[in-house]
């Protein structure tokens, strides 16, 4: 997925909504204590279900054990208000969550997780078949559990940005246009020229190029907003974007 365009010339659009991003809402409240905070935290946790599952699988756990570890961790994480240990200084949700998961796994290694099945706390929607299918197509290399987690995190953000793009084009009645143009977000050289694509869309070559530029710019804005939801300070967004690029380039 393409991340090398210049998505936002400044962070003004992110600054406008940043105080209401999920992680900033949780941190400002100092933990779970209101429906708004609980909803923000549960949303974040649902996004990170697969990255943590992939981490557990890469550590050598079979699918049922990885599933139990992940579900049990989130039950513990929310029920015990573990997020109250976070602080503005700890910054990124992905880093805080992975450190918490590692600590949980070290404590739970000797316990019978199969009896817990998530502690009976049904709060996250997940599909274990889809999770395992996704893990099976992870690159077969010498990557560590940490790098598998980071890659899953990066792909999760890209997928969320792409889903929002799709929804926006559908809302405008331009889904067909998006389906033709989305290839320009893949980071690959398209097999079709702008002139030929324009003919398919009933546009001039110049108008097609403008449409591609706007597509990339809007996609970049969505990606920046998705990243913003998971950091404590707006200044960390660009750093996270650079980290995302590094993760996907390895």
C-alpha cells in the first residue's frame, strides 16, 4: 500500500480533531471511568486484536492457545483497568499495549487459559478463522514476534484508511471511480496509462491525473487521522508515519 505521497502539507486537519482521538480521550481521563472512555478504549483494543494474535502465534503458540491468550489478555486489560498505568509520556498505544501483553503472557504461561476463554467478558468482535488465515500469509522469513506485530499494526492502519476511502467514494456515488483508481494506492506501477484509464471513466487524461492526485491526498489524510487515534501527542504523528514506512519496507 502506498504511503510515500505527501498526505498533509500541515497537521491542521489533525489538530482540529486531535483532542477527541481515542487514545487522547483515554489518557486524559486517567483510565476507564465513563462510557465515552470505555468506548474509545474498546475500539482501540478491537483494532489490535489481530496484531497481538499474530504476535502470540509467532512466539510458537498454536491457534487455540494464541486465541485464548489474546482474548484473556483483553478481558484482563479492561476489567483490571490496566490502562490507568499509562501516561502521556508512554505515548503510543501500540507500544503500551504490546508491553502489557508481554507482561500478561509471562504471568499466564503456567495457567490453564483454555478454562478462561476470555474470562467470560464478551466485548470484542473477532473472527478466529480470518485471523488465522491472515497469519498464514505472513511473510515466511526470520522476522521476530515484535516485527510481525508491527507489520500487522501497519497493515491494520492502511486497511482502515482504505475502508474510509471506499466509504467516502460510495457516499458520493463514485464507487466505480474508486475501484479503477485504487490501484494507484498500491505502490505498484499500474499496467494502464492515465489516458486509457480516463477513457474508461469518461474523463480526460488531465482530469484523471487530478483525480489520482486527490485520491492520494485524501488517502494520506485518512491515514494520518488513523495514526492520530493511537498516539498521545499530535507531534508524534509524523514520527509514527515514518515508522510505518520503515515497517512496510522491511
